[in-house]
C-alpha cells in the first residue's frame, strides 16, 4: 500500500456520509461545523461557498466540475449568491432515495446540483499530511485541469442523475476514491522545494525512511537504521526529516505505531497481544502504557468506546 493510501486508511473512523443537494435560486444551505473533513462537488450550475465567522476567508465562486475540500468541516454557507442567507433544512426536507439521500432548496430560478458530504477522519490526532492542508482546497476541473478528478466528478454526476442497477455500490466507491483524487491533485500543485509531508513524499532521503516505517512498523527502528536508508549521516537525516515531516523520526514512528494500533482496535477483534506485536511493542503492557499516554484511555477502553460510537 502506498503512503498516501495508508495514511488516509489509518485515519478513517467510519465511512463517508453524503447527500445530493439541488437548489433553485434563490437558495442557501447552512453547513454547521462537523467532525472530520467536508467536501462539496458542483455537478451542475454554479454557486458560492461563503465562510461564516471567518474574516480571513473570502467568499469563493464555484462552477460545474469544481471540488472543494474543507479540512476541518468548519462553518460555511453554500448559496446561489453571497448575499443569500443560508438555512438548515428540516429533517422532513430530506428524501431517502437510492443511491444516496437528497434535499431540494430554494425557489424557481436557475438550478444548481451538488454532492455534499463528510469524510470521517480522526482530527484529534491528525496525520502530518492533514495538519499541513490548508483550511479550504479549491480544485477547478474545467479547461483540462485535474483530468482524473474531473472524470470522477463526471461519473458521480452520471450515477446520481440517472441511477441504474449497481449505482448503490458504485457511488460510495467513487466518493471513497474522490478523497484520494482530491489529495493527489493538491499534492501535484505543491512546489518541488516546499516543506511538509507532501514534500517528504518526494524527497530522495526522507521518502525511503517513511516507506520503511510504513512497510515494517514493528521493526526495531533506530535513527541510525533509518538514516542508512536515506544515505545521510544520523544528524543530517534527523534534521531533514524533522524539517519536512514536522516531528523527529522516532516521534513519527511512535505516532504511526499508535495510529495503527487504534485502527486495529476499531476495526478488528484481534487480541491486545497481537496488536502489540504488529505495532512494535514487546508486550501488551508496553502498548497499553504508550497508548494511554497518547489517547487518554487504555486500549481496551478505546475499543469499547469505538464500538459504542
């Protein structure tokens, strides 16, 4: 599994949720803050994304094919015009029609169709990649830009506009893939000499060390062993890794091991001894001590909370 796919898989706490929104001017949809990351795709027409209580952000015009990713699920309004007030639709406004639910807003003016949703990611302990993302990522796919992302948007639009046999399986898979296409498109726009985890993925010294940690998290890694993968001295490697990733090599290793432990606890019934062995801890006690320090609860308690949620 590649690093981007693996990092996202480790952060997902459950499947994404989504709804199709059809608005006829004048219309406005108020988006209250939500856990995880939000996404909005303009399938047809145009609209504005208007931040609420965020003076550092400007209203954003969006057209057909545009994709917006909201890192923190912050408070926004989607509307036909920046001056149109947003409303929170009443529960009875939502229609449960396959392949996903839908809601209709507004009057009798020009039509806009959107796909709106949330990716449920662990934002309490976000991966360095997510910490690096800007608050709003806007990816226009018109005029030949981001061809793969545009193809995904067009497929989603076709399945939602004309559901057929298999649509209930196709649409969730496309929404899952959409997140990877969004981040791939954003990564492709980053400067080659930038910093952060995106730059680390392209760095000839740091990328091999990251790959080694992800491929074998249970190995007895040391800074010296990872530096040997990079071709740098121990000190030079540690400085370069910390500058790009945002934390020292051993801190990243510990974070990654505990992230994998949390995923195993959420998604499987394997015993704690197995979780410890797979994540580089010699005993269940050693895992429990490190896990409680990071997550605030012991592994067994975390598993029970995750199941209850």
